[in-house]
């Protein structure tokens, strides 16, 4: 069973078509990258997958259940672009609070904080952290739910290259342990870190492929060039 199955998804927002007939699947235990420029519909698609976005047409199933349904509440984790933790608590206190909610305990909270590289500043208030550090606190708290599917909306924005590398290593470790990850980004050099890619532009899915197969199909040597070739090909088809 695929972790995520989407067919013919259409979403309108403010009278504008945000997603246009999007269809794809996400296999289990993989890291799938959702790539595209700002405004391409990535966040709208993610919101639809986690069940907080009204859709006009199509279907979304996550772990075999309709998106947003009650059985998924404790099986899917969602990290938004804006940190969803408490600024007046320390990193450690946030982690322990969410560990209590999920029933995973203080030891799991300590491990989650260490996994995102914040154990050396665990007693700092979240309000005193940088944007990137706050994003990592949100990720740590999401990991405490031990979700079967983890959806991350641009989790590496503003992070330095070493930390980005470490987080991607953590994502793959989670996939190896049985979690399916969908990670959005507008940074094309992160595409090579993914098992599979979804390339989105202006609400339309241009490609669903592995990095290797995408290069082979387009004849490009790097993925940014492959994306560009897909865009040019689509534009040529429209003109013809």
C-alpha cells in the first residue's frame, strides 16, 4: 500500500486555481521531495494531504484513509513553515510537553532534541532562538509522535549547509526506520537528497520520478537543468 495516493486533485483559493489535476503516489518508507518555486502550490498541496485544506475535486488517501480522517490523527506528523511551539518555554520543556501529550516520555524528548542538534542549548527559551533553531524545535516535537507519515513544509529554510546535511541524514534514518517523509523545498540542490521527486509549477505536477530517472528522461546533467527543460517542454506544447 502506498503511503499517499492523490488522484485528480483540484484546489481553488481566492478564486485562483492553486492545484490543477494533480495525481501521484508516495511509496512507503521513502523520502520524497516536493520541489518547486515559491507560489507553485507546495504548501496548498501539503495542507490538502494533512486534511486542513478544502478541495474542489479529486481524492487524497493517506495510509489507506481519507485525508484528515480521525484514524490519521496520531499517524501523521506535520511541521509547518511557521514554528508551532511555545516561545515562553525552553526547548527541553517544549519537547517534554509534547512527549507527555504523545505518551512517549522524557527519554524520548531528550533523544528528539539531540536528533535535531539542539541538546547543547536545550534550556534556552524558544523566544530567544533564531528562525532556523525554532524550526528544529518544531521538528523535534513532531518526531515525538512517532508518525507513520511525516510532512515537512520547507524545514531547511535559513539553515547553514552543515545543519541541512545533518537534517537530511536524519530524514533518511527515519525512512529506514519505517517513516514515510514528504519534504517540500524550493532549493533545487536538495533534490538529489531525495529518493523520489515531485516537481510542481503553477499548481501543476511536471514530473514524478527518481533523481536518476529524471536526469535520464530529460538528458540533463543536473536536476535544476532537468526542471528547466521540463518547463520549456511544457511551454512548447502549450504553444503548439
